[in-house]
C-alpha cells in the first residue's frame, strides 16, 4: 500500500495564470518584463516578453525560474549565499547549468510539493521578485 498522495502537476492553464498575474503586477508598476514558467522537470510551459522589455530579460527570467526550481528556494533568498564566503559561493561556476542568483525566481508548490517555478526579468531585482511572488499568490 502506497502512503504517498499524488499531487497534480503544473498545467498549461496554471502556467498561463502565473504568467498573466506576473505581467499584470509588472504592468501596474509600469515595468516591462519577461516571464518564464517551468514545470517540475525544468521544462518551459509558458513564456512572454513584453514588447519593450530588454532582450536579456528573456534569458534571465528563465534562469531565475530554473535556479528557484533546482534549489526549491526563491532566488532572492540565495543572493548572499553566492557571495565570497557564502555557502554556495562556487556553485554558479561549478555546474554547467543556467543558474542565476538574482531575485526574481520563485518556486511553485501544490499541497506542499514542488511542481514548478516562475521567473521574472526586466525590472529591478526586488521588483521582479515581487512580480513573481504575486504570480504564485494568484495561483494559490
């Protein structure tokens, strides 16, 4: 007999809710952004870059989401960990993975289980974190 309970995965509909909520929060703040939503396997489910968002924001939003997913922690909480002397100081260069330790990536949970992540790029790091957090709250 299994003691684990199945948790519904992040769906395309969920990804659209996350994307829309993040973009609305950014629009309200007058900030142009890119938003990336990844499923639990790190696969891109949804992406949108505002017309006037800086081009690199597309890459940073995806890397922020990937980092939040892999470490199951908002990237805002990891910034100090990669500074000299920090717990993860060598992690950004130790792996051949697209990790990015800048605020704006937030893991997505359902029933206490990690099911994906959202990343926002284009604003100041604190703004991006706020937009990503607003997206996760909209899904709850």
